[in-house]
């Protein structure tokens, strides 16, 4: 599973993310891993001082009012520090349990978002429903 981050992200955040992903995939059937690989699934770590729209797949949303949700007055960067899907992401500050993460303190955003990836793209279609 590719794990991506800019140079601004601490290596320690990558180690934490790799460990959590490894634990979540460890007991999965080979077919789940194959489906994820065929879909091009990957995980991006958002640097503590970066926004979600700094990731290539969300760059087109930088400064867009409402982001993906249409919530007026709130941009993607104000709304989300992690996204599920084929290109799952989470913030460095959440992985490292930094004080700069008051919104999601005590919550494991990577595990939550990665579970969406597993459910939506890893599981066989019959189990997704």
C-alpha cells in the first residue's frame, strides 16, 4: 500500500501510519489486498501546516466555498483533516497526537478513513451492501 507525504511531514508520522495500516491489513484475505492494489489505493499524510487541498487529488478545491459538502462559508481545508476513499488521507498532527489537533484529539482518523477504503474498495461487492 503506497504511503505518501510531502517532505514537510515528520518521518515519525509515516512510521505510525505504516504501523496502523499494517495492522489493519495483516489478517485480510489476499483478495482484499488484490482489489485495493488493482484500484490504485494509497494513503496520504497531510502535513501539520498543510491543508487537505494541498494534496494533488484535492488541489482543485483550494479556496472553494463549500468544498465537497456545499456547506457555505466552509472550505475543504476548514472542514476536513482526513478523507476516505481510494486516496485516503489524515493529518500528521492526529497521527502524532500533537496539541495542534484539538478537533480530533483522542480520535484515530487514519483508522476511521482507512476503514472506509477497506469497506468501499477492498471488500467483495456482496459484502459492501
